[in-house]
C-alpha cells in the first residue's frame, strides 16, 4: 500500500526514534508545517544526494524516515523552530515538485525495526554512550536513556557521532537497528585497528 507524503530533503539523515531540530524559513515549508500540524500528519525526511537544501533538489536517497512535529517555537532570529522525532522508515517510489516548490513523494512503508537488545558486538558503543550521556543529555532533554534498546542506541549514536551522511544512510537502510549497530561497531573497530 502506498501513500503520498510531503518531503523535506536534507543534507542529513533521520533514523527511527531520532530527534531532528529544524529552522523553517521558506514559504513552501511553513505551508507544509501548517498542514502537518492541522491534520496531525508526518512529513518525510530524505537525504539529498545532488542539490542543496535551499532551492532545487537534484536527487535524493530512496529510503527515508517519517518525521512528526512534537514541538515548535519562534527562534531568536524570528524563524520558526521545530522539534521533530523520527518514526517509520519508507521506500520512496517516485517524487515530484509542486508549483510552490514543495517536494512530494509516493512512498511505501518498510517493516519497522524490531524491538531487540543491543547486540554483543555493539555493547562497547552502548557503553561509551552511557559513559558520556551527561555530555549529551541536554541535547535530548528529559528523555530517559534506554542503553539496552538497539533502536534507541542506534538513533542516539547516529546523532552524536560525527558520521558522514552516506554512512548514516547505510545504517537507515539496514533491516534492523541491531544490524545497523553491528555495521557501526565493525567500522569503529576497523578505524581503531588502523590507528
């Protein structure tokens, strides 16, 4: 079953349960936000592969994540600030651009990542996140940490580690958060072995 969704192409990747802060200044996106809030709809976040966040987007990744607006505020510069949370992964089947510049897409939802513990190979990464949580906790507000939850740990690591967008996209395209964490743990191990 497919559905139509407004798209917000970005130079970054949002994972399920990930947090995303946005500054909205283009009319096409203020209109999108108004509609999403009025109708309680999510929008789709997709990684830009060619083009820029402002203006025309040449191409995007085929897998993205729906984002739901959980809070908004007027920023010091007068722009609209949004706090969003990643929900469901989707496959982008086709996309087009409205006359007002808003990107739309026909999507099909991918299976949700199952709830599962952090795999043994990624326990060290979860431990590092736990050890340094105090440094990041302000970024995540009053959220209660779930260091044994693979989906939660994967999303938080993707936010706090300086990972290149193509790697985050690879994590997003994994069939499960545990598999994504195994990929991340293997890359970290390779980096350590090469150092």
